[in-house]
C-alpha cells in the first residue's frame, strides 16, 4: 500500500486491519495519522503461531522529509525509515497508547534498512515497544515499556521518565528520570549505604 502526497497534504487511517502488506509513505506528504488500526506484526501468523514474515516492516517511510507520523491506539509491526540525512531534517514519529511489535526483542522495531539509527525524532507515551529502537533522538518517552535495546544518536535532546527499560546497560538513551530498573537499583544502593553507615 503506497501513500504519497503533495506539499502540505495529510492522510488519516482510522479503524483498519492491514495484513500481508506494509504501508509505504513517500514524497512530500506532511502528515500521516494511524488511529485505532492494526498493521499485523510479521504480516500474519502461520499454523504454528509464528509470524509469517518476521523481518518485514509494517510501516516504511521512504524519503519523506517533512512527514509527521502520529500513531494512536494502534498495534503495528516494525517501522523502517529511509531518509537522506544530509538534505532533510529528521521526520517526527509519535506513538501514543499503542503497541509497536517487532515480533522479537532482538529484531528492529524502529530503525533504518541498513541497521543504522533512523533519521527520526521519536515521542512515546503510554505505549509498549517489543524490539530494538535506533533513532536520531527521543524527544520524550513516558509511562512506557521498552522491551529491547534503545540506541539514540543525540542523547542531549529529550528525556525518558516513568519508563521500564529492559536493557538499561546496553542502551544509550537521553537522561532518565524515575525509570526502572534504574529507580529500584538506586533505592537499593541507598538502603545498603544507610545500613553500612548505621
């Protein structure tokens, strides 16, 4: 399913189930909203309940320099971004009240085809991501679960708060506030220091 549009154009997909294919956005499309939709992760399930095409993305952004993607109350498979990093500013993707599922924590949930950081500013709110995330920057991640390694190219931008990060040691993120397991580890250290002091 290919979507393209002229400068300033916008498209809303609402209440759709899309399987066996990906959505590919390209051109000068300015806005894409995916709301109350299911873009089946892995394009479908086989007879043994395994994904049919686990490495295939559900959403592809192909040279969309001014695109803003808003994903709301939806379930979808991985997102791949192919963008000219020299000529264009990063695209913006926001994920709210949704599930982004790469079908495995070792597969890429959000990145680029060459396994480099996607040229994207990401916002995640009240969502769950299964799989690796590699992006240019995270503006905000809050009240979310990230089940995989998170690698951000520009760590000085944005923050993560009240999130659960399953791979904190391997991840490279912006500053974190009250995230797990950081919060629990910090509380444990304080308790041990207090016990040693007393």
